[in-house]
């Protein structure tokens, strides 16, 4: 569906206002106002080093020479056009910042990392070793790596999309060392008093008098047992620092985030705070009031370090940040940091990974986050529905938990932490993502995240090295087969896709095109009364006179259902005209009125959906 199909609805009221009834004019003004107040971003998350990789060797623990790596330059105009076709407004380039990795870049003045404290060979993108630099693996000319990333920012902007990168405030790489920091900037830990377990202005926590010990496991070998001169079970760190997930032992467990160290924000070891708390009334005030509150206060050193880092990247042209494990950092830091960011760039896009529902509102209202993950609740419920473990209408129970903040709760079916839909441990078939994507994208005003390869059914089955399959590896050099078929050796024309993959990508494009409908952008949601199948869920979205009725079938068999509309929902349809499907081919559906409202019956094909409306109201 094209945006121009819906523009005349609003244009009509502007051009022919004298011919319209006053109430219709008012309703169209409401639509226009809500569209101005609300947005429905679409975030395309791409694992930057995997996107352009054409190598298909996929040797477990393979080197960069064996398995290949993508570059910033691979995101050329054709590639970015393909990303934009999915309705993308923001590209989240995952793994851009310079993180610990096993490769040798010492000729560029970069200290070599010890594989004993690197997960995988390519390294975790969440073990940042230089916050002022980018991953040298991603550059064609390593000496000009920052320039190559700046050029990517410009190309992305030229295609009408914004750039988001990760900030990981809870921890940094155990081997943190910046070679690109601006003059006058001190490294994390450089000025710490390491004789103390805790000090307000220390960047890290310490275990005085003890040295770090590399964790050991009977089932794990560094680099899969391949030789490396530094893979000796020893990493020189005295005194030992607390590990990224908060483990305080000098010898963390293999399941700890042992490759990282926790950042100190003024939270004492006993959990008490060494900084001011927020007045309750600030929860209802905007970022400017928060910014004013923090002025002239003595705050922990780490706060200023991350403020300077984020403002540095905004100056480089970055449009926003995705914050890793935000709930492990006190909400007061977010108030300080996000208000500082918004003062420099009011439209900055701020997305946080938060899994504790009890903290959602604090991070939105007090922490000034724009968006949070809606995993614990919406994603987990939708996954259970896709796996036939729950009736389809249980999605409303999850949605009910966040009705007051639903426009802040980002929806996704895949990301780098979650299993691929097509993996056997999730749904086993990519087509199961079709009804789920319809529900996920259309049920509310929430933004949507798409993970690269999701639209062509990537299954994450490669054994890359560190970690197990079902999730595309974030630790090793690897090719991504379904995505590579769309990429077609850099042509990005989908020529090597199967018919099923072509159809799946087109279906995703059709779903995301519906985001141009005002009722989808800003409409209220109400469940539909669906009778005939527990595998089918339905809801309406309404804004002014405009309504759509969405029904999705989570069964591999066709389902015949009857939808009963209440009086309010009935008022949104013209029973003289048949309903028209904006997504598939469920057209010519007649609505029958009765004393209590109206109803219609239709048969949905396997894993099929319908987005229904009176045709004349949405052209």
C-alpha cells in the first residue's frame, strides 16, 4: 500500500471543508492532531559486520579470512533502498563501536585483546573497549574507519532514515583502552583509587588485594581449542574488578559476563545511593526540567563520562541510542543522561532494553526514555501463541498491562538476543511470523523492530563457535544464508531467494506499508468478539471516522469465524458496502446489522490475516 492512497482522506477535508459537516471537520482535525503528536517508528536492526558478508564457508570459530566480514561500505544506496522498502525510519547499526575482538590491529596503535576475556573470535558488541572509536573490522581502510562510518551516516540520512547505535552503560570490556578519545578525556578507571572496593568517583568496583582469574569450564575451550599466543588461561588484572553482571568474585563463573567489568554510578556495595534522588513531581515534567534539576550538583564521575560519550556521537550525526541492559543502571542516571541528550537534540531516539515490568513507568517518566522493549509480556505471550501453547486472544492480557504506556513499548518478533522464528526451538517455519507480525505491528501505537534476515526467513542454524544455534551469532564471523540470498553478492535484488522467501518479504512490506493509515498511527484499540476458533484473534483500530478491523489466524488450517461488533464498532462501518481487505484478498465481506450491533463471517486461510475496512473510507 502506498502513502498516497490515504492522503486524499485528509486532503478532502482541507479542500472541501464547506461541503463537510462540522462534526466531520472536527474528526479530521483530531486525526491530524494525533498524527502530529504521535509517531510509529520502524527500527531495522542490522548486525553490521554480518550484513554485507558474502563468504559462505561458515567454519566454526573461523577467522576473518576464512569466514569473512561485512563493511560499512556494503550499505550502499541499493542496500539502503531495500531496507527503506520495509517501512524503516531508523536503522539500528549493532556492533559499530570498537569492542574487544581477537584480531590484530596493533599496527594502528590498537592494543591487542586477550582471547581469554573475549567471547567468540569476532567478540561481543557489548564489550566496548573504546567508546570514541568504531570497530576496525568494519572499515576497508582501517586508518580512516571513523570517516567510513561518517559516510554511512550520511548515506542513511540521504535515504530518509535515521541512525541509532548501541550505548552499553552498565559495563565495558575488561581490556578497555581508548586510542581515539578526544584530547583531555580520561579512560575509564584511569583515575580510580584501586585500593578501595568502592569510591563515588571510581569508574569501577574492585576486589582489593586479589587478582582476576580467568573462569574455567570442562566443556569450553577458548577459540574452540585453536592456538593463539595469548590464549593461556591468564589475564593480568590486579586488583580484580567486579564483573559486568555484578559478580564480585575475582574468579567469575563461566556463565557470568566475565569479559566485561561493571561501571560504578555511585551505587554503594550495600545498594544505597551516593547521589541525589529525583523529586516525585519531576515524573510529570519534561526533559528541560530534569536537565535543570541536575545542574550544580556533585555527581559521580561515570555520569559525566557517558554524557560526554553520547554528545560526542550526536555531534558525529548519530540520531539516537539503544541502551543495553538499562535496568541495571539507576533511573537517576537516565534522567541526567537523557535530558542532556535531549537538550542537544530534542528529537533524539532513545530505546532501552528493560525486562522488569515494575520498572517500565519509572524508566519512561523519570528516566525520560522514549521507548522500552515489550518483551516480558507482549513478546513472550505472542511467542507462546505462535507455539500453540496459548489461545490467540491471550495477547490482550499482555496488552492490558501497558495500556497507559503502550505507545512507548517497542514490539518485535526477532532481535539479536532472541531465537529466529524459523529456528526449530521457536516456530520451525518462517511463515508463522506472518499473523504474528500483523498483530505485533497493528495492535497499538507502539513502534516495531525488524531484525535483518527476518523478512526472508533466516533460521539461525549455523554453528559459528561461541554459543549455540537458533540465534544468529553475535560473537563470531559467520555468513547469514537467507539474508545472503537476498543480498546476492552485493546486488541486493533478491535474485537468489526462493519463491517462498520472495513472498514472505513482500508480505512484510505490505504489513509495514499499513503504517501510513492514520488509525494505525494513532488510533485506539478495542478487542473484537471472535467466535469459532481459539486460534484467531481480532481487534479494531479507530481514529475519528476511520476504523480498521484486524483478524489473524494462528493455525496451519483454515478457520471460519464470526466477528460480532458492538454498537460503537458498528457505527464505524457502512453496512451498505462490503468490507475490503487492505492486506490480503478477503474482500466482499458483508456486515449484517442486528439489535445489539452487527456481525460478519469469513474464512481465513492458514496463517492468514485480514485488515478490513469500508473501501471508500480508506482510499
